[in-house]
C-alpha cells in the first residue's frame, strides 16, 4: 500500500483508506492584447498547488506538524509525462525515490490498453524500451514537492466511526 508522507509524518494507512490528491498549476501568467486584438501570453513563473484529502477509521495525526516551516510532501498520486519520438522524457529532479515509488513506464496501444514497459533513467532522462505496435509511451512518477502547507481541515463521524481530512499545500 502506498503511503503519503508530509515532512516527517507518514499518514497511517487507516487514516487514508480513501485518499484523493489534485495538482493545480500556479503561475504568474496572463494574456496581453495588442491594438489589433492579437493575444500574447506572458509567463514569469510556475509552481504547483496540491490538495490532498482523505478519510479512514482513525485521525491522520497532522496537528503536530509545524506549519510555520516548509514541508516536503511525498505525493501519493502519480503524474505522467508523454515521451517524445525517441521514447524519452525528462523527469523532474524533485520526485520520490524511496522503495516502491520509482518511476515506471507504459506503452500506449492502439486499442486503448497500456502495457508495462521497462524504463532506464540517466540524469533525470527516462528512456522507455520499445514495445511492438505501441503508438506512444508514458513515464509516471510520484512528485516530491517542497511546500508551505496550510493547517488541515479535519472532521469525524461518531455514528460512522470515520474521519475525514483535507490539506492544501503550495510549492515554494
């Protein structure tokens, strides 16, 4: 079972029986208009906001984290990169590398299925082994994001013996 880590805290499996994570782009970007109305995109920076929510039979134990310092969020939901024509993709340096969270690859097949494919990583560049008849390739990884985290929302139901929580974090 995959485990979410925030700073030094591993969220217990019984606190995250049902877990969701979203990734939202943050950035200093806008579309400017010229006299003729043509659009020009201006971008100055890009970061990620992630919202993690979960539920389970016990509370997650997030109250003792120090929310005045930056935290490393070892994400639980993978992200994917589409490989170029050479079956290569550049992975971010900030990704999980602990056992069970290494990047992996899929070959995308014409019928919509995926086939696991071997991946080799050298200097953050992933190269996927060729699969006969594949129409494309994806490399998947678990992000490791240094964030400012907001204090979590937590709730519980005595009647259902369950707990829910949500944590929002923005990349530094």
